[in-house]
């Protein structure tokens, strides 16, 4: 029979010296992975714990026989770059080997501040071998292993090359000859595309590109990088059911009309600044929107999914297209005023699968960006 656990282990941790590294949220410790071992919050009463570039010592912790776990208790992430574990009774003094820049504890891992540093909802340390794993999106893996790359986009529109991608049709060229969109130079992004208000872009052959994930099987992730002239009022971003007023807009923030700004309410998106907007949905009729890879808002389910989210490839004269930035009823809609914003566009990516929160964060990190998220 094993002796009862003793409580004379200690942890000495150092919080990273970088932006947002400290946390006001909870971080928990657990010895071994069994139901008989309780989670203990790392908290020295009366002290400011886990602040940037600070060393904290936590004593009288239950000693681990095989592993101990550090777990995030909130979405206020913590970056740790040094962990020393001591169990005097077992003559164990372990320096935990973290990756070069440390590791983030966050739940979920959705912030842009990670800057390539590994992130997990939990860090699991083997006190015998010294190996360290992270729990990420429900899967345990080596702490320093690279996360899987994002899947390939089925539509990948890069406007920084100075020529229109072959997949896209510019409505200003086909229906708005007096209001031409064109390439422009931006101080932050370089070459981008200026889309004039009420024109827009569309992609042909969307059913094949989406591998038939349309109608009741609709499933996608779409990511835009844009700088909008205005974000107040309704500004159409995605039109996949032409002739329906329902769809994805920016109205202050992400607004998947007619179901509002989600839960929690989408954060404000400033005009005249570069930001990424990512949306996801699938056949279960749940949907989500992200600002700069984080700040997620969800519709679970979307109350008007059939009209707002579902890809309807053929409606009347409209044939198998996905339209961006145009609120009209066909690919030939040239609209004065209405629910549109002129904008600069760096890129548009369409994926034929719904990504998780963690995968959207990875997509954001993998993307080439030259602006900072505050």
C-alpha cells in the first residue's frame, strides 16, 4: 500500500519578460493525473502573483509521484520561462526544460501575442524523465513540437502581387465601368487592392472548390485582411445566398445578420486600420467570427443559418459563385450607397472546413502580417 501523499513540494517560477506575460487569472497545480489528487491554485495570499519578469515561489504543494500539471484557469494567458520543482522528501530537484522563449498557459490559445511560443491549456511535466508536454486542443504533445500547419486554402487570393488572382472577377470591371477598383500602395502593406464601395469581387465554380460542401453540407472558414473606410452601419462582407439580405456584415463589429453580433458580442472593429476577420460555420448550424485570430464571438446555433450562412450556389440567374463586399442579388450588381464600404484588401482565403478556435489562432500566426495587434 502506497503511503499517503506529502505536501512539502515547491515550485519556483519566472514569468516571461514580454508584453502581456503576466496574468490576473488563475493558474492551477495538480500532482499526478488521478481523481484523488486535487487542483491547487498557485496563489500566495496578499502578494501580486505571476506578474511580468517576476519570480514566485509556491510551497507546501502535494508532491508528485510521476507527473505534475500546470493548468490555465482563465483566458488571461500566462507566459512562463523557468520552472524549478523541488521535492525534498524524494531528493528530487528538477529544472524543467522549456522551449527557448518559454511557454504560454491559456485557455483557449487564441492570442496573437504568443509570437511563435508554444501554448497549451495545460503543461504536464514528468518528474522522473523531465519530459514536458502540452495539452493543446484536447491532444497531448511534446511542448516544443511545431503545431500542424493550417490546411491549404481552396481559394487563396493574394492582392500583394500587383495582378488580380485568376480565381477572382472584379465587379467594377464587369458591371461598374464608372467606378473602377484598382491596385494601390499602402504605407503598411505595400501593394493592395482598392475595392470601391458597391462593387466587390466574386469567385466562380464555388461548388467544386468547396468539394460539394454547399447547401445543407455547407462548411467553411473564410479569412479576410482588410482596411475598411467605415465600419459603422451594415457593410456586406460575404454573400453566399444572393437575393437574401441575410449574411455576414461588419456593423461596428462582426454581425451575422439577422442574428446580431454573437455571444459574447463581437468587439468593435476600427475603420481605417488593418485587421483580419475570420468566420467559420458547418452543417450543425453553429458559426463563429474572430477579430485578428482571437476575440471570438459565436452563434450556437445561428438562428437564420439557412439564409445567412448556407452556400446556395444557384439562385435564379446566379450561377455557382461566392461574392465578397457586394449586397446585390447577382454577380452583375453595381450599387450606389447601400450596405457597403470601400476598402483596401490584402488577401482573402477560403477553406472548405470549419476550423476550431485553436486552428484559427494557428492560421493567424502562420499568416504573413506586418501590423501589430494591441
